[in-house]
C-alpha cells in the first residue's frame, strides 16, 4: 500500500499528446493514467507530477518541463500529435516499432505491464497486451441487447458484429480515459468514433445511402443534407453506443451487399473483419484476409459468441 501511495504521489509524464496546432492536450503518466491538461495542471499544483512546473502568461497557465541535463524527458521529446496517435490505434506497430516514437513505446509498454498485472487472460493486438478478457466481457455484455437488436435489423451475424466491436474496444483501451477529448479535437480529419469506431465519413455514407439514420426527423441528418452537415454535429449521434453499434452493423451489411455479386461474405468474418477497417474494396470471387481479419475470425468471433450467449 505504501509503495502504491508513493507511486501515485510521484507520477512522471511519459507521453504528451498535442492537438493539430502542437498545443499540449493530454498528459499520460507512468501510473497508467492519462489526464487532460486542466487536470494535469491541478496535479502539478498538488506536487503529484514530477519534472513539470507551472508558467503563468497573459494567455493562461501552462505546463513546462523543469530544467535539467536530460533532454529525453522534456515535453517536446515526449510529444506526439493526435494525428499520429489515431494512426497507431489501427496499427500499433506504427509508433511502437524500433524506429517509432520512444515516448509512445514507453507508454504502451507500461500499459501492457499494468494489464498483465490485472489478469492472465490478456488480449494482444499486434503483439502488445492491451486489455483483459474480463474487461472485454464487462463492456460487451453491457451492450448485448443492442448488438442482437442491430444484427436483427440488418440481417447480419451478431457474433461477427460482436467480434469487430471486441477488436475496436481493445485497440482504443489504452486511451479510454481521454478518448472523448481526443475524438472531439480530431474530428477535422475524419475520426473514428463510438464503440464500433465507424469514421464520420463512413457514417455520412451510410446515411446518404439509406443504410441507417439515427434520427430521420432531424433535417440535418437527411440523406440529401448529410454531406453538408458538420462532423461535429454528426459526432453527437455517432458517439452514442446505440447508434455506433447500428452504424457498425450497417457497415457490415454494406460490405456484404457490395461484394454480393462476386461472393457471399455473410459467413466470412475474416474477410468482413479485414474490410471493416480497410474499406469496401474491389469485389472479387476469392478475397483474402489480413492478420487483423484473421484475429477477428479466429479469436474474437468465438469470444463474442461465448460472452453474448452467457
């Protein structure tokens, strides 16, 4: 207990996420927690974060690194853009490889260590431990009724939908504490949002092509108006789990329809899982899957079935 108290009191920043203009937005610490800048300022005031101090300017209060002889722990060295972070959600190796960003590698390593301390039943994505199976079960179970309802509405396999949601939950889990803030900042470049992680552009497409409309009474969400509706406005619908899951189901249905003249994908979770993140693709009679699609089919499909049937 004493060690834990000391650890919390002496948190260190290991990664800083900036917005599109380079402004510090989120501070991730070696405690495994990430904080918005206002919360981080309060923690520095309470002497709970080391190596940072406050600077007051006419524009407000800012955080700065304490002067020392080490360059790799200043805020510039620890910073990555929100754009790069979003790329890493779909491809963790993008930033965690040997040629990647050192600060990101340290954070994702610390996150993985904390996950393995919680349970032996760990889900790995791209070789990195991201979430426990118990955590996945809790999250997926809370949306069971919506998943089955959405699958019925769109005549798709509920376990394919569940498997894809598992994949998306696992990938975003290291950033769960701050994902809403990240999404709000990142909306300008087509962020993936909600539990099913459907992009805003895909959401627009699904509404325009009449696959799903979260509110047909809202004129801004009408198929003839949707291309002019702002990303921020669409976000308010797409982020809600009941709509996000239905947008995910609609996307699966769209994939199946798009390929139907060449092959039936309705029972091919490995192909649907591949196309869900890559795009609709060019239909052919012998589609191939990537490693992400294979994991969705071989690991997450049976896991979704087990959780949703319990």
